C-alpha cells in the first residue's frame, strides 16, 4: 500500500464552516472515548484479584476491548443531540478503533516485552486527522465515509493546459511528454462539481426479456461522476445541509504528471480516504485541508531512481558507516578484497558553509518568533506575570521621589505561581490575541518546513552514498537519545539519526541491508586495522597507531577509521547487533593490499562529484567548531585528571543491547513503560 496527498479546496465559507465543525465534533468524540478508555484501564489495573484469576474475563466485564470502545463511541453520539448533525457512526467507530490501538499497546507487551504508557487525552492542536473507513472491494459502489469520485481523465479534460498536445491522455507514457511540458492549468478559484442528474440506463437482461421495448433506468449518483476529482462526505444522520463536496487540486509542478498517473489512473485500487488538516497561516481559518488517499499499489519510483538503484545493486562492494554528532563517514572496499576489482572509496558528510548560514538564519528567526509570542502573551495577560527586577527598582525610585506610579503594560518578570511552583492560572486559560494565533501558526509551519527539508536532505545524501558504496553497509548500533542529552543543539543541526534511517531505507530499496553492530562487542573507535587496540577519548578526533608502541603507523580521521573497521564486522545473527565481532584478519589483509589507497582515503575524502554539498577535508586538518558552545562544553567535560570511560569501549555487558540509531525503541535491558501517546 501507499498514500498520496491530495490538497482540497475549501475556499467557500459554508464548506469551510462545515469542515471546521466536523473536526470539532470528531475531536469531542475522540476525547470522550479516550477519557473512557483511561478510566477503564485504571479500573483494570486496580482489580488485582480479578486480573490475576482471569484477565480476559475481567477485560470483557469492563468492556475493555475494541468492540467495547466502539459501543461507547456510539453511546456518545446518540446521547448528544448535536453530534448527529456532523458525525456518522462509521466515523465514530473508526475513531474508537484508533483509540483502542493505543490502549492495546499499553495492555499487551510487544516482542521485546515492553508496553506503552498509560493512555492519555491529546490536545486540540494535535488532532489533525479524521480516519475514514475503507471502501468495500466486494460490494460495488460502497464507501462508508469519505468518498473520492471522478477520474484522472476527467480532471485532465476539465483543466488541460492550453499548450498541451491533444493526443496526450492519462494512459500516455510519460516519456512521450515534451521536456518541461505543463499538463494541468487549474484556476485559482477551483469550482466544486455538481452532483450528476438525470436517469442512467441499467443493463438488466432479465427485465429486458420480460418487457421488450421498456428500458430500465435509475437515478444518477456521484458514482456516475466522471469529471474532475472531488471528495464527498454524506454528513451525519441528522444533517440537513446535504453532502459536503470538496474539489481536489492536483499538484501541477514539472514532472508531477507521472506521479499522479501512478496513483490515480486505476480507480479500482483506491482503498481509503482520510481527512487531514495542517496549520497554514495564509489559508482562511488558519488551516489547510488534504485528503490522504490510500492506494492498493506500491509507491511511485521515478525512472531515474530505478536506474540508479539497479546500478547500485550491481556494485560488488562492502562498506562501513560511522555516525557522529557533526558528520557521517562512509568507507567501502571491493567485496572480493582485491585491489584490481576497485579502489577504496571514502566520503565525509558534514554541514557546508551555506547550510550553516541557513541554519543560523532559521534559528535567529525562530528565536524572534518565540520572543514575539512571549511578548504577545504577556501583553494580553498582564495579571499572570510579575514585574522584572528593573521594573520593580523603577517603581521604588518613583515612590521614593514622590512621583506617580507608572503603569506597567507588559510585565517582564516570571509568571505568577502557587506555593507548589505551578502557574496560578493554566496556560490554556490565557487570553490569546489574533496576532498571537497567526504567529503561532507561522511558527509551526516553519518548523514543519524545516523538518521536511531535513528529511529531503537525508534521502538525497543516502541515495548518493548508496550509489557510490553499494547497498551492503554496516553501522555501529548507537543510541542517538544519549547524544541529544549532551549535544542536542549539534544533533538537531546535523540530524545523524535521520541520516542513518534514510541510509537504511535506501539500502533496503536497493536490495541490500544496513547491518548494525553493537559497540560493546566491537569498539570500532578503540581499535586499529592492524588489530592493535588504540584507546582514544571523545575529544581525540585523529587516529594514530604509534609505531613506537608497536603499532603500524596508520594515521587518519577517527571516523573514517571506524567506518573502515565496520566494513570488516561480521554478525552471527544479522538481526541481533550483540552477535557482531570484528574480523581483524580481513582488516589487516585489506590494510596491506590497499596500503596507499587506504592511507589516502583516511586522510582526504574522495567524495564523487554527484554527491550533495558536503565538506570534504583532510583528516589531519583541525575540524571547524560549527557550534562552539557544544564543542567547548564537551571538551570541558572530558578534560581533567580523571579518566572518563568512552561509550564505545569494549565491556562484557552483552545483556545490555542498545536501540540502534535512527529509531526510538527503548532499551530492552531495563523496564521503560512511560511512552507519550499523542494520538
């Protein structure tokens, strides 16, 4: 299955009001069901005797099941008179099913023995998706909630670009399109299509045989609509406003037609539609709405990506990856281990000067928005804040001089709290201005854009690295969460977990796999390719195997040396990182065979020209402190007479496996039950 996002046009005030009321009603249903589920879960855990004797019967008596939550949702809709005007029972049932999914994760542990935390009630701003019911693929024309009507051909006929040749149809191959050709030309004010009218002849052979000359017909419905694509919702059972019709605006950028044809050419594969909203300060009402269509087909892959992955799959290479707080190092060898079959390749991905400048500008703007939000909240709720020390000193000076006290419009001090150090008035009860809400929406949009840009950068870098080094790579099994506790600012800038997760996805799509090796059983950064142990602290970024101490004299970047050793890591069980061990014989053999090329790769990155922008430097060159405060704090923590054990030292603690980079699953060696549920 795959999902395509279809933007909806909600410019009509009446339609936008109905959509807003629909989200408000569904939020009330979800909150009520979440509160019921929370109360029933508490009762389930409180009944120790009943739970220990027969837990299944105790859950059935409490109604702690999928069916039980669905019945509670039905009861809420039936008891409240107004919910029936906006919400159907099918929507309420599917919403209860989603609540049950979070409850089930709390009641029943997963394969590792961990369970999610106690169910919580979400917030209004986190409620952004109304789940729809899947269509029936056995009964014709049966959609229980949101329905997608129309065809891609009808959309093309209605909004065909004037310069598009007439022979171009949805079934036309993308290669037949002229380069840079525009396919669609949708107007700014996209009109909503009307429901088909008239009578449609039916093809019932038995009726025709019994009554010759009498044609059987039926009334036209939305299922007979073959024009532009549109999403239709019938409304609640008590609704008197009729059907909610929302036209679809297809993305019409360059090269998007092949993407649209892949998902929308076959209506038989359309499975389910979810109604989703996202913050958009420029949209009327502050929200933009989309229809997420689930299609019974694999996701779209461009011809260029398929060709690149075919070439990468043919590379007979094996490599290693070393993820760092500020960089990502990749080094690969020919899988045969012979220099005639290919050279040593190494890449070092870090933030470029342009990316650092962009990041600085974004952080400065985000800080300005945060300060503006704080000023707006203080100005609207002055009674909830104390004056600052300077304001208090000014008032005392004026009082001593016998002057009239000056009114403080915006107190700059801390918020007024109770004796328990809690806000005297909850933040949710504050009065918020319209400008505050608009600025908050812009701030959320900027954060979403930045996250999407980081995701796109990670995918682009992963594609280039796999194309150069092949899909068979190995990385250390590190816990990125511990990195964020020490270097959160640097990690949020370089996103090492996102890069490694994208690299794993690209390896899988190319036909290979990104294996994960435990740091406790390998200690890659504490060894040399010759097999000798070379201890280093976290501030030592240069690897040097000192010949005076019996070493081989190898000198290079610490991360690149760790990546080279990762290429010679073997796992007894590929799914268990703790079974990894370092093959020193293969590593030493490769060091001898690739002596000159390996030394050059470890001292200067050989990134291909097609690689995304990234700094490539010699290993002996001192690294630039992209974030001096983080670097200084790190050096200060590691400095001193005491010896600090680095996290990648070899320790006989194989019973403590870590969560690998790029995931958020908890440690399996200790209990961890509190996991926030934002559903």
